[in-house]
C-alpha cells in the first residue's frame, strides 16, 4: 500500500508554462509567421519539460533563419526522401542519416530539406518521418527500368526522385540475377544500373550525364557487396579504375569549390584546385599555392607553387609538406574537406626539401597547354608529364586545369 499512498498523496502539479512565457524567455515574438497553426501541437503537451522542448524547437528554427513548418496533418503526403553528398549534409545542417560512405539520406518537404527541429514541432520521431517519406516514394514508384541501347538500365520515373530510389532496394535489387550489380546516381533525377560486364558503358553514361550540366549528386559509381552498397572499389590494372578515380576526384572538387564560398576572406586566399593527367593517363588533383597572402590549402595529391605574379616555381607532392617544419599550418574550422591555413611561403631552399613532381619549367609547359583539348596529343615536357583534358569534367568545373582560377 505504500506505493499507492505516495501516489494518492502526491502534491498537485503546478500550472503549466504558457507558450507566450516560453517564447518571451527566449527573446522570441509571440506572432511568428506560421506559429498559430502549430499551437494545438504545443498545447497537447501536458508536462512542463515537453512544452520547454517544443518552445526550444521554435527558437532553434528561428535562429537558423528557417520558417516554421505547416502542421503535421498538412504535410504527410508531401514528404519524400533524398540523397545528398556528405559535405552538403554537413554544410546545410538539416536532419540527415548515413546511407553509404559519402552519401547521406534526408527528408524533403516540397523543395526544402526538413530540419530536426521541425520533427520536434510535429511531435514525430526521426524514424517515423523518414519511414513515411520512404513509403510515399514507394507508392509512386511504378514501372520497370528502361533498357538503353548500350545495354545498361535507367530508372523510368523522371520525377526528380530517381536517385532517391536507391533507398528502395526492392526496386533495383533483382535486375541482374547472379551478376554483380553496379549503380550510379550522377544527378538527383537519374538512377543507372548495369552488370559488371557493362561497367564501361555505365561509366560512359555517367560521364555523359555530368557533361550535360545537371546538378552533380555523386559521380563515383556504387557496387553491391553482399547486402551492402559501397563506392565501387575498382583497383588497377582494371581498365575502369581510372574513370572511377576521376569520378571520385570530381566529387572532391565539387565539395572544395562550394566550400570556397563559405571561407572567411580575412583568413587568406583559397588555393584553387584542378585536375591534371600524367602521360600515363593517371589523373591527379593539384592545389595552387600563390605567394603574397596566407593560403587556405585543401587536401590534394599535388601542390603547385607560384610567385605573386604567377611565375611557376614547381609542383610537389603534398604528402612531403610536413618536411617544412618552419611553415606549419593551422586547421581551418569549416564544414567538409579538410583545409589548412599557411601564413608563410617556402623559399627556394625549402622547396628543394619537398618531393618534386615537376620543375618550374615543366610546370610552365603544363600551364601553356592549359588542359584544353588539343588537335593532337601534346608533347610531354621533360620529365614525362603533360596535362590532358578530363572528359568527364562537368561544365561548371571546366577550366579547373593547372594554374587556372575558378571563374565563379
């Protein structure tokens, strides 16, 4: 009886905090656009912690500069999943969940990615919202894959959600019985699939899609290993290892180029990054470090050094930079790819300590070629290196050759 005595004699709960009081405590006006329609969801909370949490979700949404969502009853059939690169999920800060390496899944309401605070305002768990979005997509996924003349398969829906259907394995899992499947989602509106024997055709289709200028989702091709999807691990000497490497580099370039827009100009000058190809056909990323201002250096295979006037000083392997202990870098706090801020600039003696890829004269010859298509294969400068056009480069990344600045 002791338990029931404590229950029956419990002191009555005090008055619940009002929404006006909770908003005032957070410095928020009581007439926020869209708030009135959400008040019933607030009043459904019959405990103080629940109301505090709900009001905090309003504050988080407002501080982020986002609108309040429509009521849950109005949005349930308008929620759909989407896939985005990891860097974009981190940059935009909306609710996201890991799907595969380099890709995150989110939920969209019409044209906007749903933030976690909205789910709290709807009193729905992340899993419930995500599962409903998947079910909505499943209901509008009818029809079979189209077989293209090349032999690969393309999703037939063309509604902007094709890539998101990678989240529905029942849609694509049975395409190739007893064959190793590869899949690609170069743009949000495109889902491509091919068996291993047609991997070259799949790579060709990805390159074509990227060259048409649609927004890049992920260039790198995926493969299914057991029950899991992973970025395709195509190793040399497989003939498709080169294209897959280039596609991964294009994904890296997309992140780096976008990141440049969010860097504080007061920190220094972002080092532009481009691609070059060796005479042996291997593509490498190269960041250009220009003297005269602090450099914000992203991770790349190579670093090209120039004077403030643009005079080439040589190209060196980035992994040898730690040899310059007197020019230490400071990690920049920024989303996405790692960047290091360097205030100094190496002199000739210090450059000589680095592992050389190309001398200043060889670098100048590469710049003269500019990575542009030539009427015939360009002659390699002494040392055997020549820039080559990378055919899979999307339009908005074209001009990213060695020593060329971003035109944005």
